[in-house]
C-alpha cells in the first residue's frame, strides 16, 4: 500500500513544502554559477529511472562547460575532492549537496521520489551484477539508504547492495528515517567524495 500510494503522497507533501526554498536557492546560486564561466546554470543529467526508463535529472551545474566524463575502475562515475572539472562554486555546492536541489522538480513531475536509490547513467546500468537491477523497480531518489550510509566513500557495488536492501525493506518509517538522517549527513559532509581510487 505504501509503495503504491503512500509514497507518492509523501513525495508531493515534501516537494510542495520544499519548493519555495528550492526556488530561493536557485535564485541565489544561479548568478554565481553563470558569472564564474558564463556557462548555463542547469545541467540536465540523463539518468535511468523506474523500469529502466530514461529521464532528465535536474541539477545546478557544478562542473566546467564541456567537462569530460571520468570513470572509476569499477565503471562508476568519478567524484573526487580534487576533481579538476569542478568550478569554484560547484565545489561548494557539491559539498553541501545544493546542486541536487532542483531534483525536487523531478519529484513533483513524478520522475523521482524524495527517498530512493540514487539514479545511474545508462552505461552504469549495463554493469549491474546479480540482483542489482532491482533498484530499477522503484523510482530513484534525491536521497537514499546508500546516500546517507556511506555516500561516495563506499565502493560502487557496495552502494548498489544498499540500494537493493532499501528496495526489499522499503516502508514509510524507513523513508522518514533516511529523510532526517540526510540532514546530519550533509551537515557533517560525510562521504561526499570518492576515496583512494584513480579515475580513467
């Protein structure tokens, strides 16, 4: 019952409450993003959502224009503290997760949930092993189990294992727990960047 109906109600309530704050954050950061390198404010990131459908995930642009794609040895996207592709304001947004705030618009559209597995690129979904594709049976989230218990400091397949665990145990109580845990994780800047591996 929760997965079918209650979760959407939860998403709409949180999304509507968050919307004024999201618009304020965009209004403040948009000029800073644009004037640093005169590039676009938003990055419409192609991602894979529920049932393997492609969608555009909205983000505030944190990288330089036309930055190349860097990947980890396991095939996941590189996200390091020393990433030369990030702009100055982008580095700040990445640490505070403010670049993710426009995804509340994805939630209101129905592409995403407030809580769920973080969405992957199409090329990353082709590297799933075992039961990892189970994460595609639910909507991706702005925050999620793996996002608050390890974030990018965990190896990618360990994060996918947490995503699968979330799908199998999803409940209103778990979503509320993850939602509030997100604030402390972001405030403490825990696991923001990948550790001890080199991109290619």
